[in-house]
C-alpha cells in the first residue's frame, strides 16, 4: 500500500486550510523544503492541492509543479483543486503532473467527463466523496446511476484510480471511512486510494490488517504536519 501525503498550496506556500476560506496555518514558506523532507522519508507519490485554483477556478501553481518535477523527477504528482474542464486538465499535465484528480463539478457533467476519460482516462484520478448509504446500496443522483454502475463505467473508461472518502452522517471523516475504502477496494477491479481517516498512530497500525490489503494507497495530511506522526512512520507502518 502506498502512502500519499497531501500538500495544500496557497499563495506559493504550504498551508493547512480550514472550512472558512480566510483561515489557514502556514506550514512552510517554501514548498520545496516540505517536499525534500517527504522524499527523504520515502514519498513516491504526492497529492498537491491548489487551494487558489479552487477559489479562482483556474490552475494557479503551474510553475511550482514544473519546479517540483525538475527537482524531484522520481516523484509522481497528482494535482487537485478547482479542475473544471478538459483544458484545466491538459494545462496541469503539460506543467508536469502525472495525474489530475477530478471531482465535484466535473462529476456532475457526465457528458464532458466521458469525453475527457476517452482521451485522458489513464491520467485521471476520480475523487469520490460519498455517503455510506449511497455507495453501499443506493442511487447516486449526481451521476444518474447506482454506485456500482458508476464504478463499472469508470473502469470501462480507463480511469487510473478512485480516491474514495465515505462521508459520515455526523462528525468528521474517521476510521469508518478507511474501512469503507478497504471494503470497496476488495470488491472492484480498480486501484482505490483511501482519502481521509488517518488521524493517529493507531489508525496507521490498523492499516496493516487484512481488511486493507487490496488498497492501492492511503492519503495523510494535516495530522502528520501537526506532529501526530511523521511521514516516515506512515511508510514504515504500511510496509508491514
């Protein structure tokens, strides 16, 4: 299982973002320093979130992605944030991204998404934030079909992976989302990345269990940067 750190970038700096757009905590002014540490501790793939692009609805940190690929050519980059068209995707790929994560807005535009996947499916990761009752046995209004039908269609269209979050009815994403991602990964023939749910060392230890053996990867972010564990600990935990 691959450990995938998530790095939020805003105004050229690595930050923690909060629900309120005005709230953020700067991790480090120079993202290259953050990436250097992650690579030293074993990072193979990183998700870069362009926070400014979410607000401005256009790619913003293109030069950073190009610089990252120049400085760390062995590192695979998946980009997310405000991706709303095939043009956005191509811009990111041209800048050096290995994959672009699409969700929200594009998932509701099925005709456009289908055209994108026909051309660029292997460079696309589909981000899914789904409530439990929908993915387990329900109909997904956003895409006009059942969850299982949707996943099968994405597989046929050649997507690179699914980045999956189970949204709880109450509270924050937690270990239940990890379990759900593991369950999904064992039931479909597509790489699944568990997104969210790793908050502590205990969560890391749980990932060595058989329920998670089919997961392609798991993302880690804020708790790691706040000192709950290091990225090196994540890599070590997933290696066992």
